[in-house]
C-alpha cells in the first residue's frame, strides 16, 4: 500500500513494497520529478513510468481500479491533480493533499500543522500498510 502527501511545495511518500498477498517485500521509489515541466508525482510502479513519459492532459490507461488510487501530481505553479481509478485527472483545491491507504491519518496530521514528511512518518509509525524510510521531493525555485 502507499501514502503520498503534498504540502507547501513538498511531496513525500513511504517506501514500502508489498506483494499481492500484502507481504512486505522491500522498498520501492514512489516519487518522481518530470524534467520537462518540474511537476512532481507520487504513487508507484507503472504510474510513475507513464508520468515521466507523458504530458499533462493525457489520460492514463493503467489505472488501478482494484486498489482505488492511481496518482497525485503537483505542478510548480501550485496546481495539484489526482488521477482517479478510471485514468482521468481532476484538480484539487486544498491547502494540503494526501492519497493512499492511510490518507485519513495523514490529513489529520496535516490539519494540525504537520509537514508532508511528518505526516508520512506518522503513517509509517501507525498504519500497517505503510513502511520504510520517508521519500521527499521539493519543487525547485
């Protein structure tokens, strides 16, 4: 499972990799930066590969309908979009964002002032589906 959080130009995620039986199998990179526009994306595996090779506005055909979450993308101009299970993107107007298996916990931490990294750390500490070191990417100035 995954937790991806964005606040104040910083995207953070856990790094736990699990298999289809929810066994912990190692660590995986869940964040990426696209060189063409500086956008940040969070999730894992095939969504990040798609994100790095495509431009904004193109739908994603590999959405994960079983797990219900595909990806979170944050642009340097402040826009944040989520890719839903059908592969469509929609904008989110909020002061902070969290997606994944522990998103309610992360949003609670963010609501009381936690940074993106602190919110992910809380999820790693208290949610069984999150783990590993915190990953972090920041928008370049």
